[in-house]
């Protein structure tokens, strides 16, 4: 399997996603849009988990903070300016990640997992219990933001198809951005931290700063996802910050396979796809979900992204691509 | 707040803290010694509570139920370790998170399928059903004091087990260097199985003891899990003493947080955690 | 060749005719159907409530021979897990994918809020069989959003009056810090202070914490005449047990909306005995509908019905009332809505009508816990209507 085939496959998937609104009914267009948003969320976490070796179990906090930012600053019955609220939400999420990063990045391993979880719980309670979150039942974003830019309106998010393409474009942009980041010298330092932080330290890298930068970037990109989710569904609730959300996005990353952005996207599709399928079958669908997860850990340690490679290897077809 | 109620609040804080210790001790053992992150710890607490419910309705006696329940939980833990967790020692934390997250879903659904979704009560044993008067209009249930005593006894017992017995010595050595202990002829697999089963039994015991106070209900494990995490984070992974001190701190923060700053009550515990982490990033009693 | 060609053409037209007939039949069937989307919790903390509502709904449909207002009922079911994060998508599944005529749900107020948004945006008929958030029939009210249960304000407000009438002057309130609790306390306080009482202190604890000891100590310290609380489910069972064990129950009367003691008395194991609560339903109501409903429910499901089953049953009744007035043929939403607004529902709880905000105008009963029953001992507030503050439909 060579990289040409992989690129071709990715392009085919992108083409399929672009054509989808033409064939899918409105529910499925929205469903795929949701998956794309979750794919952004999963990629942002993959930057930490897959490429830097930081397993965060509190990533939903930044998703939720961005979603709340847009719902809280948008006027109640008028459209807010898309570019302004997008920037504000992403900044808020990034700033929160920066602040939390100062604390949590001083810890490692299991500790890091638990501390990120605890900080996310704190953020959850801020929106659930204090006046900042307005109501623990959640709040509406009544009007979708208006995309006008200096008097010119390139598209309208009120149209489901245009909203879908906006989300798809955002997903592609995050994918490209992260690909560049990972190939940059910065990304190589992160990879170095992932494989051996001590060595990077002794080579003179201030690893804490690199990790903080990665954590902040991941938080901001999770903010992009949270922002889009709020706009897509027009509703925010403290549950966006719950640890189950953090767990679910981590599942997407792992299901897809670590160390691959495309894997994170595939993981989002697989996870939500399975959820939809199982919940249509039986009301005890969470049992099936749990069994799949356990089986995936036991029998598929490299995730979906590793699956083709494993299959190719088994049938002895072509050489490894790395 | 007058002096009497201040004293009573201290009692409340101590009692809550001790209960938290009981729940978190198993978690910190499994974390610290086996290096396993176990999100399903709350599920074991839930399983314990439902065991107490089922066995006490069968036998009509909670104490008998607990005596029967502990070996059941221990055996269940050993079985789970043999079937699932044994595959995780060489994997990274991520896979542990994933597997134990899957287990939460499975246990919750099995609970729904077997016992249903109603709230059930468990009777307090007749022997401990009395109350002691604390002030003119407030009294304190004896059963809560009994739980506190059990928690203290358990803390002492765990300390003794870890520091004063051969098993404890092997466990401590095994947590530092698995291979070395193995090469000394210790059956490390059996050792790990024991530790894990002990962790499950502790969580289940906490659930069984709490069942008469908290009732048994769907989703009860989830609430316990997060607060146990906070306790372990504050105390320092793997430290039984740390868990005890942290549990008491959380008990005080929660109790006095609700009294002194009610608007931020939900945050009090997490603020405490943030302060401790600023001071000591790896918890108060960092191990190793 | 010619013969073959003709045969083929014949076959094709036969097939076409057959297909056409099938399609026509399908259309006729569709016209006589009503597609009901049930979005309720079937897993998680509220699963038993979701099941009771579903049972109640299906019981009424079964009583009508599987039909509502002459239409076959076709169900589409989604488990909302009481997860507000997935609520919009789940509601859209029923509205956009399954094209249901009516959305029925749910228990959790946050999820119901998201459903109401979907219903308003897509102009789908929504019947809420439980969630009590005031705003659903307040600022967020809509002509296509109906509720067959209660607003948080209703039982709490009724209790405010009762507590004042029983001669209590100073009351401390305690509830979880979330919308439902805060709205209940607000409703209570409004009525209680109007009647001359005073709420000395409002205490809140974070949801879903159940460590009540510090609050009980504080209450004992404040020495009020009575205590008003809002709790439900397992938390309610624990609270009442703790309240009794602390000795407060003997000295300080405890009052609450009925959720405190509904479905939880057995779990309290006697600690709840004698508690006074207010709700729109009670055990021992003496009316023919209640008797028939109860015996039917027990026969069908082998368990006693609860208030949630009643709410599910009445949701089906309300829908039937709308459908029976609407013309046959395609689902005429406007006609159904209008008939539903005007309907009087012969409920097991006693007959009720709907306010202009589409919330029940109903008697709120005063009940006393006896054994595992909440026995009716009087009417706390007759024909109580939620004020529906902020609702544009009220003008």
C-alpha cells in the first residue's frame, strides 16, 4: 500500500462528502455534519493523544466553553456576526486551555488523565451551577450567525446545505492546518516529546512550552468544533462539558487509531455510525457499544487506521508504506 | 453558625471524608500498584450496593449480606483480572481508559437487564438503627458512626497489610519493579490478581456499606467515580495515607464550602484540588 | 418477435398497474395512520419513568383498539438517555428522518428544551408528558407545544399556600441547584410569602450530590417552623432517610412537591411515613376513570401505575381528542392543534383543560404518605393554572 493509494482514497472520501447533500435527506445531511464537527473535535484531541502523548480526559471542557461563548455573547433575537463570534469562541476555548495547561502539564501519565478530568468537571460545574451558565437546562442560540464580511455576505448558515459545506470546509481546514503543524519543526518536537521527553529536555528543548502550545492549540481547535456544534443545533447545555463527552471523543480517537489525523476522522464516523446503528436495534444498545469497545481493545490495538495495514500484511499484498 | 453546630459540621466533614476514603482507597491501590487507570471503579461500587440489596433481601440481614458479598466481589475482581485486565499491563493508559469505559456501559446495562431501573432501599441493621442526640433538635444516626469506625479500621488494616506483611512487601516491591520481583521467584501474576481483586472488593464494600444510606439506583457509580478521582489526585497516586488525608480534606471542603460559600458549593472541591496541584503537582503524598 | 414484444409490454403494464395499486394502497394507509415519535429515556437514571410513560400511552391506544381518533398508530421510538448533548439530534431523527406527525417527550427538562426548539423550528406538534421546566409553557411557549404533566411552579405554588395555612411563619428551603429545583422554590416562595410567611433562607446543594448532613445541621441551627424541599428519585429517598435519622422529622414538618415521595416510598423504608406533599395525582382518588385506568394498567403490565403512567396515558388522550376532531385524510396539524387546545381531558387525575399556554389547568392534591401510597387528603389548589409568564400566547 503506497501513499498514492492513500491520497487517492482520502480524495475520494472528500469528493463523497462534497456530493452528499445532493443525495442525502435533510436528517442525514445534518447527521454527517455532526460527524464532521466531531471529527474536528477528535482531530484536536489526536494532536494531544496521538502525536504528543498527552492523554486528556477533559477535552470536552474546551468544546463546551466555545459553545457557551457563542450562545452567551450572541444577541437573543438577532444574528451575531459569524466571524466575530467564531473568533471569540475559539479564543475563549484556547485561553481556557492555556490556563488549565499551566496546571495540568506539570503532571504526567495517569495523573495527567485524572487532572484533566477534574478540571473539566470544574468547568462543567461553572456552567451548571453559577449564573454564568444562566440555566442548568441549557440555553438557545435562536438565530444562526450571519456570515457577512464588510457588507458582503458570501453564504448563509440558515441554509442547511450551506451550513454543511461551511462545516466541511472547516473540517478540511483543520485537517490541513494540523498536517502542516505536524510536519513543521514544532510538530517534530512534539513527536520527540511523545517518544522520549527526557531526551528532548536534555537536547535543550523547553518541553513544557511546547506541550503548553500544543495543549492550547488543541483546546482552540476543540473550540472550533464546539462553536460549530452550537451553531448546527442552536442549543447549548452543560452536558457538552460532561466527562462522557470527553470519553466519547477519546474513543473516537482510539477507535480510529493513534498517530493519524485521518484515523481520527474515521473514528468519528465509526463511533457515531455504530451508535446510530445499535440504538436503532435495541434499547439496550449501550451493552453492544460496551462489548464493541472491549473487543476493540483486546483484538484491534492499532485502531481502524491500522486495520488496512494489518489486512494487507496478512494477505501479503504489497510492502509496508513506512 | 454557633459553636455547637460548628462542631457538628466538623463531625459531618469527618464522616463524609472517611466514607470517601473507603471508596477511593481501592482506586488508589489499583492505580498506584498496578499502574492501571480504572474508570469502572464506580461500577464496582454500584455492583457492591446492588449485591447488598440482593443479598439482604435474600438473607434478611445486611451484615450477613456484607459477609457474603465481600468474597463474591473479590472473586469477581479476580475473574475480571484474569479475563481482561491481564491483557492491559503492557498496554498504555489509553487502552485502559477505553476498556474500563466500555465496562461501565456493560455493567450499567446488565444492571438494567437483571434488576431493572427502580430505586430500591436497603434497611439499616436493627442493631445500629438508633440515633444519638447532639443538640436540642439534632441527632446523629449510629449507623453513620459505625461506617466511620469501619473506615478507620480499614485504613489501619490496609496500612498494616502494606507495611507489615510479607504480601504487602511483595506488592510494594512489585509496583516498583515487576520483572525483578518475578525473578526473585514471586508469582507476580497472582500478586497482581490479588491486588486488583482487593481493589474491587474495597469498592464493593463501600457500596454495600453506603447502600442503606444512599439507596441503590441506576447511575449511582458515575457520581462516585469523579469524586474518587479527585481524592486520589489530591492525595497522590498509590498512597493509602494520601487518600485518607485527601478524603478528609475533600470532606471538609465540601461541608464548609456548602455552609460558607453556597453559591460556589459545587466548585469548592475542585478549587481545593487546583490549590493543592499548584503547591504539589503530583499530590500531597507523592509515591516513589 | 412481435409476440414476445407484446408479452413484455403486457407484463410491464401489469407490473406498473400492480405497483400503482400498491402505491395507492400505501397512500390510503398513510392517510389513516398517525406517526407518533416517542422520545423518552429508556436507559439511565430516568429509565423507569420513560417506561411508565410509554406504558401509559400504549395502554390508552390499546383501549381504543390500536387507534387514536380513528387512525392506526405507528410508533417510532428513540432513547434520549436523558442526555441533553444529544437531544437535538435525537429529536431531528424523529422529525426529519421518520417524518413523525407528533413528537412525544420527555422527562429531563434540558432534553425537553432542545425538543421544544426542534418542534418550534420544524413546526412539529410536541406533547410533553413530564418535563416541568416553567419556560416550556412560559417564555418558550408555542401553539404547537403542549404539556400534559405540570409546570415546576404548580405543585410548589400550591404547597406555599398549604404551608401558610397550616400556621408556619418561617421556612427554610433546600433543593438541588438546578433549574427545576430553583423554579420549585420560587413557586413556593411566591405563594407562601403572599400568604404572609417568610422564607428565611434558600439552601442549595450541587446536583446530583446527596451529602445532606451539612444542610441538616444548618437547618437545625436556623430553627425554622418548617422545611420545604425539592428532590426526586434516589436523592429524595436518601434525603428523607437522612432527615428522619437526624431527628429533624419529629420536630420540623417537612413539605415538598410530590416528586419527593413518588416511586420512592418503598426505598425510604418507612422514613417517609406521614409526609405531606402536593401533586396533580394521588393514590386513592375516587373517580371512575382512575379505577378503570388502574385495573387496566395492572392487567396489562402487572405493576401499579404511577403519576408518570398517567401523564403518558393523558398524552395519548390529548392526541386522540385532537385527531377525532380533525378531518379524515392527510394529517391536518392546525385542526388537531386547535382541537387539542380546546379539549377537556377525562384524566385518572380528574378532568383537566389546557391554559392558553397549553399547560394543564388542574387540581393540585394534598397527599399524605401512608405505607407505600401517597393518599389524597384534600385539594391544595383547585383548577390551578400556571401564570405562564413571558408567554406570547397568553394575550
